[in-house]
């Protein structure tokens, strides 16, 4: 599963970079989303595989904080990039005549850099909060990776203030991207409904279908993880939901984009023929 995830997303990156026809804002953002997906799944799955092979489930404090830092960094980058891609679709459908002017290469690069810096800030704020906690020695984490909510539950000192701060950070760095996506699609749907012909409506909506599928998959599984950990006290059920979020979602993203997109299919075919 991990190899399929890495190879699938790597193929997307290589296909976009090697095909001049795909040097557009939408595919530029897609290639960075694939990069974020590789990083997101690589922070947890290799360690889990290593633990299974060696029958060792030990991780140091520094290793735990590092893993959590990268997990939040790439997870947040995924989220912000999906918001940027929603904005790209909004401009393409609602302001098609100004699309090339607004979404110029410089602005697109700035959006990617800004999304990464926002994610880095989110990651470092979480690490700062966790680093201020005190832990007993030989703590057992009921999970297959170091996650902030799990670490908060295992702290020896009072975590009420830390809980409030972390929920506030999550509300800002999670709520703003979701609001951006919802607003973009509200404007997109309003614009599509004004198109007179059914063929025109279908063509406009089809350009958003892949992105909308990935958004629903990403946020749906993410919501499932945190609802399962809040409702169910079974570590096994929580771990299964987390595997879906950290491994299955990044694995499915390349399939969603390649199966529904002729340009990606064509570029991948050319790339594979060149390699062969």
C-alpha cells in the first residue's frame, strides 16, 4: 500500500513536470499536492512497517515530537493546498476571461510557498505546546504514530490550558481552509447554475469533480478519525480509522485524478513509454 501511494503520487509529479501541456496552475498545484501526500504518508507508515518487522514498538521522545511535527506539517499542507486548488477552480469558472492574468506563474508559486509556511507555523505551534508538557518514563501510546491528542492524554501535568490552545490552533488552521473551500464551491455552484445549456453545466462541473472527490475523501476520513477517537474508547478502532486517513487517502488521490482526467492519462502514457 505504501509503495502504491509513493509510486502513484510520484508518477503524477513526473507526468506534470515532463509534459508541457500540463504546465498550468491546476496541474502545478496537483503536483505539489502529490508531494504533500508522499510526505504525509511517509511520516507514519514506514515506521509502522519497521515496528511490525522488528517486533519493536519503541520511539524516543525526540523521535515522537519529530514525527508529530512532520505529520502536522504535511497534513496541514494538504489541507491548505486543497483550498488553493478550490480557489483556482473558482477563478477558472467564475472569472474565465481573467484566469491567465490572475493565476500567473509568479502568483501560483507564491500561493504554494505561502501554503507551506502556514503549515510550518501550524506544525511548530503544536510542537511548542507539546514540548511544554511533562511525561512519565516508558509511556505507552495507544496508537501507531505520535499524535497530539494522544500525547495530551498521556501528560502528567494539567493539560486543560494546552487543550484549549490546541483546539484554538486547529480551529484556525483547519477552519479557515474549510471555509475557503465552502465559499469557493458556493460561488462555483452559483455560477454553474446560471449556465443555460445542460452541456455547459456538465463541462463546467466536470473540471471540479476530481478536486471535490479528493476534498470529500480527505476531510471525510479526517473527521472520521477524530470522531472515532472521541466516541469510541477502543484504540484498535481509532488505529484503523487513522490508517484510512494516513495511508488509504493519499493512495487514492492519484487514481481519482488519473481516472477522471484525460490529460493526466495521456501524460502518464507518454512518460511510461519514454521510461520503457
